[in-house]
C-alpha cells in the first residue's frame, strides 16, 4: 500500500492526502516533521535528501516534492479527469501548480510563516509586508481569472490545479492580520471547493 511520510497538518502533505482521496487511493501515513519524528536523521535523509515532508513510498519507489508526487499518482492511476492526457490541458494545469509552488509560496512565507506564525527568519518586517502585498496581488489575479474563466482554475471542471490552489485559498481566508480586500470570485471558489468531501477532510478542515 502507498505509504505517506509526513504530518497531516503540513500544507504540502495535505495536497497528497487530498489527491489520494479524490482518486480513491488507499494509503498508510506516518507522522514525520515538525512536532513529530524528525526529518534530519540519516534514515529519513536517505529517503529524502532535502529533509522535508511529504515523502511517499509506492511499492518501494521513494518520492519527494508534493506536486511531482500528485502528478505521478494521477498518471499512474489514470486519473485523467484530474490530470488529462491532452498536453495543452495538462500544461495549463501545471502552470497554475508551478505558480503556487514558486511565486505564491514565497508570498505565503512572509504573509503566513512570518506575519501570522511569527517564525524566524520569515518574521522580518519588510519580508512580512512584501509577502502580504504580493499575496494580495496574487489573490486579485486569481479573482480576475475566475471571473473570466471560472468556476475552477482550468475550465469548467475540478482538476489537479485546484488542489494546491485550494490550500492557498484556505490559508488566505485564515490570515488574521491581513487587510483582505473582498474578492467575490475567490470566495465563490472557496465555497465550491468546500462541496468536496476530500477538501473538507484535508483542506478546509480548520487548519490554516
Ligand atoms: N517543495 C516541497 C516543500 C516541502 C515542505 O516545505 N515541507 C514542509 C512542511 S509543509 C516541511 O517539511 N517542514 C519541515 C518539518 O515539518 O519538519 C514540496 O512541495 O513537497
């Protein structure tokens, strides 16, 4: 059975848990990462040299990087409704996923890790302000995109692109000290995602 190493409250582990539930894929999970078993031991680093969660083992094949893992799972299990074979559709999905993994994640380091959790080194004043500004701009862009082409990120149906973004949107609405402009299409997107049991289990589940 698929084995997921990583705490269930991790932003990136939650992407894998949500994807497994969408596909209907059974898994076992072991708690690793902050507050649980350490990820800097030789045993863990042997599995994932960057010492992060999630780390996923599929029949002896060891994987790291949440987005690469969820693409692998969809491809392996032919979840083409989430990750189609059509290269142009797939590229649109991956573009949103890469945007979240790079640009949006940087903003959230300032806005969330620094600004909300007060975690060093991200709690530097200018870094927090920059993160909040950038994230607000990104949510505005998301809002405009959803108005033009919603209700989902790519086309009219839920795809793999919505999993990383669903976690971002959940975190956006959890930010306490940010003056959040009202973005109606982002709010509608949050509501439509909330109809999904797997999102309620792993995304909008009370955790930021
Ligand atoms: N790019 C990696 C980032 C993984 C990452 O940042 N994981 C965090 C948790 S969300 C982590 O391992 N933090 C250290 C810890 O929990 O001990 C991915 O997408 O999988």
